[in-house]
C-alpha cells in the first residue's frame, strides 16, 4: 500500500520531514498518540502518520524534481526550528486562508491583499513622464540593436538602462524585463557573456525585446546615494534603507517603482507589444519579478530563479541573513506570508526554478508554496500556468537547464 505513494524527494530528506511531522503530532496530541498507535499495531502507527501528513505528502508531489548535469551545490538544509531559540519559536506566524470562492477573491480579497501590500511598501511618489527618457547610444550587435538610455526617476536618481531590439521586427514584439541579482547589474544580464545571469542576447535572438535597468545600489548608480561616492555599494544600500524609513518609504518599494517607470517607458516604444510583457531574474531579480507582477498587472508572465521563498521557513532555518536589508518590508509579515503575494500574479503564468540546497529559499517552504499556489491557480481553472521545478543538489545558482526552462516558458505564454 505504501508503494502507491509517489514522493519526489530523496530518502534522507523525506525521513527528516517525517520525523519533524511525527514530533509535531506528539506535541499536538501528547503521549497518548504514541502509546495508542503503537499498541494497536506498529504498521498502524505509520499509516496513521501518513494520514495525518496527507496534505504534506501531496505537497511534495506538486513539484517537478530534476537532477541537473552539473551544479555547484550548496548546503544541505537541516531540520526547521532546530537552532531557533524558544523565544523566537513563539512568534506569531500569519495564517493566510487560501481563497475558495473565485468571485469573492477577484472582487474583494485580491484587491485588499494588493492594497495591504502597497501600504506596506510605503510612499511611492508619482512616476515621471516616460517621454522624457533619453537614448544615449545605439550599437549594432548583429542580430539585434543595443540601446543605452537613462531617465530621472522623479525623486533622487538618474536610472541607467539597456534595451535590446531584435532586427527586422515586422510588428511589436513580446518583451522581457530582465532583472539582475543583488551583486550585479544590467550588464550582467545584457553584456557580460561569462555571467550566469546573461540572458538578454539569448532572448533577443528568439525575437524578444529585452529591457534592463540598474537597481538603486548597483551598476552605474553606485555613488549616487545619500552619501555620494563616500558609500560603496553595500553602504549605499544601507543608507538608502535608513533614509527611506525616515521618509515613510521603503527601499524595496522605491526599487519596484523604478521598474514601473521602465514599464511606462516600454509602453511608449513602437517595438514593444505592451500586452505581452514578461519579467525574469535570479535571486534579487527573481524576487523583483514576483513582487512587480503582484503590484502591476502589466507584467503578463514571470520566471523566477533561485528565490521562491516563504518567510516562515526562512525564519525556521535561521536564514534571514541570506537576504540583504533591501529585502525586508516593514509590517508585511503581520498580515500574510509570501503565498498571498504570489497569489496576486494568478492566473498569469508563473514559473519558479529552485535549488534544493539554496539557503535563501528553503525547500520545505517551496513545498508549501507549491501546494498553496496550485490551489489558487486551480480556482482560476488555470493549473497549467503555474509550474515549480526543484533541482537536486543545487545551491544558489542559475543552471543552463534553468535558462532552457525560462525560454520555453516565455515562448509558450507570450507568443
């Protein structure tokens, strides 16, 4: 009978998770659970455990597990809460109910979640006129043109960007906003061929327009923060975070606002089909993709790499240090965990690609998100538009197999 269960995980990981579930049951039901179940029959104990763990087991089956050809790997994740002091185990974990009534979700609950999210992001000043964007150079790259542009974001900085335009376009093309990671820049995704995030020219060769900007403390914007050139990249990130808190803003909200300025600009470009815009990125870029689509419906499809993260499991594994200070939005965890944020993207296509040894996105959190988001997409009758792939023995990295998945996803959903 047990052979009928198909579990997509390695034996050691499953054993650890069963033990955690067993411990949880003992905590909830006490010694009587142990004594009664064992006295009846040892096999009954296991069957009873599987019955109680049913939702958990189904959650494991939701994922696609892939063994890549090669991967650097990361750190095997330990037991959740094992090293968390007792006082922090008692913190309030928000429980967000998965929507079951589509009409209520679309007309009432979804707008409320987005309203709460925007309030948590703090003040986001009106965006500037996108017609004031300046193209500063244009280069012929063979299959595509590379334009460099810049614009004043209307608050405090000049934003620098790159646009890749396939040659011989006969009509407006689907467009991808390429979002770089924490320690990189627009060049990482568009011009540096040795960078694992280099996806721009690959997408341009497939007929996609590609756009990328430097985030607030990256690339050409380093030295433009509150302390000028006195701050390096890390110090500029911290200075901006502190200043914006004083002003009733958040660094994360201002970063997303810049990406919305980019969307405004793309809508003015004749090469861009504004109804077919996607977003993708790794790490900080991944997180920007799902937050951006959560607050802006102009993003029609997303692919996130190496940051399919749930806050509860991040805390449970003592991994808050895995993310920079930019990542933290005051007050949001009072209301809900990230499943509510991801749910705002539904029913638009969403693909998430994760390594099972990536400390910044604990795999048990990935399993929870898979199960919850599958239900949200099912509510819309669009189960095929949500996909999550976990790569075995893979850390915080962008694999060639992930790039293939990303391209296929956009080819399928934006063509």
